[in-house]
C-alpha cells in the first residue's frame, strides 16, 4: 500500500514537472507571432515592399504549420526528446541567420533581392519549424498525461503559453532593445533555444490510467496488458477508465476521407487565416495610423505603438486559450457538448473584424487587436480537444498536425491580399515605402476577413450538428 502511494506521488510529481516545463517550452515556441515587433524595421533596412514583408513573415508561419503533421507524428512515435533537439538547432539557426542578414544589410540603398532574400525566407522557415517542434512535443506530452475531464483546460494552458510568447519577447524588445533590432534578434535566438535543453531532460509523458492501451495480437484472444504505448497498430484498443468502450482511432488517409475533418479544416483555415493577417501586419496597421497624424514620427515612439499592439494580441490570445478551455470543460460537466464553443469562437472573430473596420486612430487599435487575440486563442485552445473527441487520442499529434495545415491556406491568401492593398495605397519617401492614408491603407482587407469569419460561423453550426454522432 505504501509502495503504491509512493509510486502515485512520484507520478504526480513527474506529471507536474512535465506540465510546468512544457509550459515554458510553449512560451518560447510562439515567437513567429512577434514578427510585427521587428518586421517593419527589417523591411525598412532591406527596403522591402509591404507584400515582400508579408512574404518574409509568412515563411515563419509556413514553417510552423507545414511541418505540423510530420512533427506531430514524430512526437507520437518517438516521444519529445528528438523534437526538442530539432527545436534547439533550428531556432538558434533561424534567428541568428535573420540577425546576420539584417546586420549585413546596414547601409544598403537598394532593395534586397535574389539570394539574400531567399536566405532570409529560409531562416524564417527554419525558425518556424523549430517553434513547432518544441510546441508539438509539449502539447503531446500534456494531452497524454491528464484525464479527459480537465484535458481542454490543461492543453489550453499549454497553448496559451504559445500565444503569450509574443508578449514576453515584445516586452523584452521594448524594455531592453528600443530601436535595436539586431539585439532583439539575438535575444530571440538564445531565449527560444535554451528552454528546449531543459525540455530535453524533463518533458516526458506520464500517462493517466484512462489512456492505458491493451494490445490484442492476431489469432490470440488473450489481451496483453502492460505500460501505456501511444503508437498502436490496427489491433490496438484504447481502454477508457470508466466505461471500457472503444475510443475512435482515425488518422492518415482515412482521416482525410471524412467530411468532419474537412469541416474543421475549413473553419480553422478561415478563422486563423484572419488572425494571421492581423498578427503579421498589426505593426503596419499601427504605423499607418501613426503616420496619418505625423508624417515624421519619432522612431522609438513608433516602435512603442507596435510593441503595444503585439503585446495586446499576445496577452489576449493567452486569455482566449485559457478561457475557452475552462468554458468548454465547464459546459461539458453541465451536459453541453464542447463543439458548441466553436460557434462562440466564430462569433467572437466576426465581431473583432467589424470592430477593426471602425478603428480610425492609433489609440483604439488595441481594442480590435484584443478581440482578435481572444478569438484566435480560442481556436487553438478548443480544437485540439475536439480532435481527440472526434478522431481519438492514439494519433492526436499527427491529426492535430494535419488540421494545423489549414492556416497556410487562408493565412497566406489574406496576408498577401493585405500586402497588395497596402502597397496600392503607399508611395516611396526616399528609400522607404509609406502609406499616409490611415485606416484606408488596409481597410479593404478587413472586408475580406469579415466575409471569411461569417462563412466560418455557418460551418461552425454544421460542426455542432455533426458532433451529435460522437456521443
């Protein structure tokens, strides 16, 4: 009895340690969202158009989302250590490389192009892949270490760390590196890579009893029960603690042949695509509103407004991820399906775009950014648990990775639309491309995202209807 109690205490301690370190890893894995804090400075140093600035920013997003299925499968099959190693190497390389390009471009009077531009995009891609490697390992570990009744809450907290990352690093930029983009990029390189070393040692899945796997081998009716294994084959069954009913286990091509996968894929694409457009361009929005009132603002003052918008988005995203997790779990205990919360998130996103269309001055931009952040965080705080409920835990990270490809579609389209619209309203002032029309510089792009959010809301109601078959 004493031995059992000691084992339980040890497992609880390991589970708590893994959770806390996973949160730290997640907190340092969302720095692609901080691009707006240094992107405008990078664009001015390299003399990039706004469309090209979006392309550079999107390279980090592309790295995060395009790598998600592969890194998710890696976390499912190999555990967190290899993922943490990849994250350390790629984050350090990506941000140090970006810093090198920025430093090497000092004094240039011509737009950077050709090989140098490709190199900059490559470094953004590497930092994005590195971010997702650490994040996937952390989320996978926590999802498999806690019971169903609180899973949305604990995974929401880990996801919230990913969203809070931009606030942490943008605050560092504003407090310690005002006007020093090179120093900030060095901080990003070191500050994101070192926590992955800690994760390598301490992030380990501590399976909860309801995740225990029993394997039935062909031709043998005897069940072999042992330690939990999260790489089951076709004969593996997940045995739930309470009712011992078979959990769904759908992945790969079978997953992509289901209409439910594509419903979630489209909802996430439309909503997160709208959010990514804001995340990558809120710095440009802030600058446009500042320039409307003062064509020659103090650069430190301009960076202060940029940092404020990035911080607002980041904090709100963190709050949204936690809030939706608590709301979904509370509703679940009260008999409400978690899928209903998809509609709440879509409505919140729609309102955020309408508020953004009303903003005409820099002092009020943060209110729109706050609503976007809460809504964006809600998507990432809720959908991982929906993925588990609909398609099972066995291939959670791989399935979540496949759904996470969706932001690449609308995210790229909406961000490039934003860049084109912004460029159409801009003109060169010396070597810098500027827009002095305030909200008119970008408002047309918000009409596009408003329609997208409305479409996502319609699909959310369809998802609620489809959810009924999952009990």
